[in-house]
């Protein structure tokens, strides 16, 4: 047998572990493996370009474990059988797969990649779940999310050490005040969900894995909860009055009580859309939620008669760093097993399958085969029992997912004054 394999969409810190698992699993079945450089857009649709199709049959997959980014290269192509222009591309892709003598295509990707595979009917299709957004349904969590949670939690711990040092207490007009009150707004990725936003909450745990109110992040804004400016300003004021600084985490998109994205309401230039009609959040001319929230706090929270004299706002967007900088060992092991199970699914003759993760017991994950139709075109948002409130996720969230980042020992715990 021969199969075509590629990587699509935004990489995760463990995407190459999944690729390694697929290659190792297919080798056990003596399958010829053809890699697509830059996914569907490269080797899929443009196989004629030299170097776009690579023979991986004898490739030593252990070399790519831990490499940041997509080893084969990736793309942002999304194909739909409902669009006339895409139908031509789908047929060309199917013709190329047939020309290469492949029985099917295996694709490591998220929602858009699952949609693309759903449009292919002339050969077998296997989808391997990956996304730091953790927004694929029927998965306990997706490979890549845990590593990004680890990065955000570590980054916020270090940023807190830096920012909280800028709030001196002084005497002013016969009263004690903070001369400067730092307000940090840290934006996580995740267009449709708040999984990465609440995933930064592990930074709130002390060395005994207990949640501490005064540990950053202090406040959380997610897409699942309507933006409530009064609640936010009151909570920010409380923290600034108590400790002289506050750390807010916001998702990549926030909505009002009617579900309308704030970018549609407050952006003078309107929303910037990509070719797939997704809202752009990271481009230079796009609406930035960290900037928006920081500016609203600065302009709307009046400092008169407060125990702080001025607000020093700092919006931050780590963007691509969230998907390349940290790698959780547990996350990597799970991603590899998902790849191996995808290979087994192909060897078993499976098609229209997505392979993800299923929870067994307290914390044990097994790779699971899911009908592709149950993943394609669907979004999983943070469940209510995990979501919590503006002060952070529920206790169940911490207990269910702390093992994924490597436990509390994966986070540095710094001494604190007072």
C-alpha cells in the first residue's frame, strides 16, 4: 500500500510527534509513505513541483521529535464541496492522489483540515487531531493544547515577577497610595474558544497545587462569557487597591451579550477577514483584544480618590510563541500515540476517521477513532463545569488537566514578599 501524508493549519509544539507516530505505525505495516511538503497546497495540489512530494518510507522519524513548527511544512488551504471554485481543486487533489498510486490521504490538522478531508470522496481519509485551540469536539483534549498551556502559565509567572515590581507604595497627601498601578492584559490564541485563556490558570497554583487569589492571572475574559465591562473594571479596581497591580488574560475574541464580537462593535475599520472568512487577529491592521481591553481599563477606570495614582497599562500578545516555545512531555507522548493509532486505522482499512484522545479513569488518555463527520465543521467551546467565572476556571479544571502540563513541578514557584 501507499499513502499520502501531510500537516495543515497552525502547528502545535507536538505536531511532529504525531507525524513520527504515523510514520512508525505505517512502517510496521510495510506501507510506502509519501510526504506532502506544505500540505494540500503544496504536495496535494501541486505535486508537479519538484520536492513537493517526498518519500518518507525509510525516514528515521525519531529525528523530528521535538522540532518546533511543522516538519513537512503547512498551509492554510481549506476546501469545501459547497464552493464551486473549491470543487475544481478537490477533483485535482483526488486526481493527484490517484496519480501517485496512493490509497488515501492522512492529514494532521484541526477544524479546517477535517473539513477538507470531508470533501474528498474518491479515496480513504484519516484525520489526525491537532490544535492548540482545543476546539475539536469528541476529544477530551487535542494534542498541542497542553504544551501551549504550559508556555502561557510559565510566561505569565515570569511576567508577573517583572510587572509587579513597578508598584511602589508612597505617602501622597497624607495617605498611603501606589504611585503606579501596572495593568497587564495578556492575549492568548484561540479564535472560537477560551480554552487557552483558562489554560493559563495553572500559573495561579502554589507549590502545593492550591489556587491562590493573589497569583496571576487574576482575571479571565473568555469567548464563552459575554464581555461585562463593569464587572471587569470593578474587579481590576479591587486588585489594584489591594496589591497595586493586576494581570488580566483575554481570549483572541470576545463577544457581547448577543454574541456579537467586540471587533464588529468597536473597530472603526471593521473586521479583517482571511480568504476562508475567518477573522484575522494577528495582522498589523487587525483589531487586537489585548489592546482594546487595556485601553478601556485605562480610559474608563478613574483614579481620583483611589489608593493608586496612575495606571500603567501593558497589552501583550504572545501569538506564535504559544505554539513553538514549550513542549509538555505528557502532551508529546499523547500526540505520538494519536499518530500511531491513525496508522493502525489506515492499516485496518478505515476511512472518514478522525483520531483524537479519550479519557479513561482519573488521568489516562487513549487514542480513539471518531467518525470524521462528528468533528468536521464543528467547534467545542469550554464546558460550563470547567469555565468558572472572571476569577478563573473551576476546581475540576485544575484537577482534570494539571497532569497534562507535567504536574505542579513543571512550574517555577518564586518567593513572595508578604
